């Protein structure tokens, strides 16, 4: 499992993920440059740590479909933001992930 790039090691519990938001390029509208304060935060990220799975009532674990290193899309208001060592990271449940970005999709652009 890849470790977060912070001085504190984090291990997500159950079906939770730790995600680093992917930086977006500078946004322009015509000739107007949109300031950082008005930009929407990107809704794409890289999973930097994943829990071991959701625990069922009978004691069995359901393994996660999302794994460390996956690029994901997530909803605008789905995660909890945490700031560690100056870096903003997100903690979310696996069911808040909308999609995993396939490696082949990135190459087709």
C-alpha cells in the first residue's frame, strides 16, 4: 500500500479512502482569467490509501473495488477535507466514488 506524502501515516478504516485532489490547469473565459477564489475545486483525485473493506453483520468483509493508485471521479459535496502538513487531502467512503478513470481513457485524449 502506498503511503501518503505526509509526516503522519494515515490508514483509512473499513470502506474509506484517502484521496489527493488532482490539480486543474488555469481557467480562462475568453480573455478573462478566473481568480483562484472563484474556481471550482476539481472533482478528480488519486487514491493514496484504501481501507480493507466494509464489514457485514455476519463478520465477513466486502473487498473494495477501488485501490491505491486509482484515479477517480467523485461528487462535489461527498468527502471530508482534512489539512495535514499543509496538504489538503480528502477522506471519503467508497460508495461516494462515481467512477474510476481507466488508464486507457487517459491515453486517448
